[in-house]
C-alpha cells in the first residue's frame, strides 16, 4: 500500500511540475517574443551606413553589372538557339 501511495504522490508531483513549467513558459512568452527584435534593433544601431554618395555609386555599380550579365546571358541564349537550329534535323 505504501508503494502505491508513493507512486500517486510521484505522479502528482510530476503533473504539477509540468503545469508549473507551462505557466512559467506562458508568463515568459512576451519576453521571449520581444528578445530577438530587441537584439536586432541593437545590432542595427551598430551598423555603419554608407553615405548618400557611396550609396549612389554602389547602386550604379550593381545596375551596370546586371546589365552586363543580361547581355552575356542573352548572347549565350542566342548562340544556343542558333546551335539548336543548326543541329536539329528539318
């Protein structure tokens, strides 16, 4: 009999422990949600942002590179299309 009572007490303690963990988790939920956003905000404060002049220069470099790559890919596409037309039996 005493072992059965011990088992019942042990199960009740485990259930209470699980409930306590859930309540604790629920209480800390807003803090756990806000923490990554606070960390992100602190990191963004440390960022060294480029000046307006540098930003314009960097943007132009990216646009020129995209134009260059578009031309290169277009030429490869035209070449591949011409090769397929030559190889393809009519």
